[in-house]
C-alpha cells in the first residue's frame, strides 16, 4: 500500500512539473513572438527614419551646392 501511494505521489509530482514546464515554454514562446513582432516594427520605423534623414541630407547638400555655385 505504501509503495502504491509513493508511486501515485511521484506520478502527480512528475505530472505537475511537466505541466509547469509546458506552461512556461508556451509563455516564453508568446513573449518571443511579441518581441519579434516589435523588432520588425522598429526595423520598419528605423528604415523610414533613415530615408527621411537621407532625404534631408541630400536637400541640404543640394542647397549648399546651389548657394556656392549659383
């Protein structure tokens, strides 16, 4: 009887640990997906800002060239 009770307790503990590890894994997977989505959004925004900076620099250079040469 004692062996059976020990086996049942062990099975519940093992099952509980498996459930805990699986829920942690799922939670971390969702966190990774959110972070990857955020990275993608930030990279798009970064590209847009780089294009804006580039266009402003080009306009400044054009303006400087026009003032010097014309």
